C-alpha cells in the first residue's frame, strides 16, 4: 500500500478503535448505576462484571493475537465488532 493511501486507513482504524473502547470499556461506567437500579443487583456486582470481562479479555489476548497473525487485523477487528454490537443491543 502506498504511503498516500496508508494515512486514511490508519486514521479510520484509529477512529474505530476509539469508538470500540468508548462503547465497550467506558460506557459501563455510565450505565452501572442505572443497571444496578433496574436489576436490583448490588453496584459492586455490576462493576465486578466489568472487571471479570477484563480478566476474560486478558486470557483471550493470546488467541486474538494468533488470529491477527493468521488472518490480519482487519477481519479480526470486524469480527469483534459483531459480539460487541450484540452485547450493546441486549
């Protein structure tokens, strides 16, 4: 890929990554209180769920890295967006 075509792709991937982090990591901080109120769960359980998710992500990282090595970053990022969107839609 030429240098001129590389910058728009890198910029687009950067924006997608920011949106993915914003919707998967920071959004639960805003929604934890309302989720706890509506479900009746203790707030510590809701926030603990985010911590559990980070722990699962830590164990999944070697497998994701191997998938990126085999298939490239683009299809892995695209396939990660599907479960993320499903989780946000539920």
